[in-house]
């Protein structure tokens, strides 16, 4: 089982305060998904919009991506835990 936890989105804005939001943890069956597939699963589960870009990190237990919904862009971050 894969647990995606500490899921956060932060609006990307040039001026003014950015909107932050924390999301509930998400459990998925471990089927050898790639990080991109895991990001897409989070986006679909919480209706976060469309994947624009995924950041590649040295740590395989970290997910980072940029998503867009309703003409606004958001930074998505999360941690992966295997149970």
C-alpha cells in the first residue's frame, strides 16, 4: 500500500498572499506506479485540475508538481510512504 501524505497546494501568485491548502492523506494500492502516475492519482482524487509540470527530485519519496485549475496555477507537494 502506498500512502501519499502531507499533500499541500499553494497558489502561484506574483503579488499578494498565496492561498495554501492541506489535503487528506491518500492510500493507493502499490502497483509499481511511477512518480508521474502518483501525481496524476492525487490530482484526480482531489480534482486539482491539470498537470502542467512535474519536478524531478533526488528523493524518490517526495512528489512535486505544478497544476492548473480555473486559470490559476498551484504548486503541489506531497510525501510518499510505503506500508
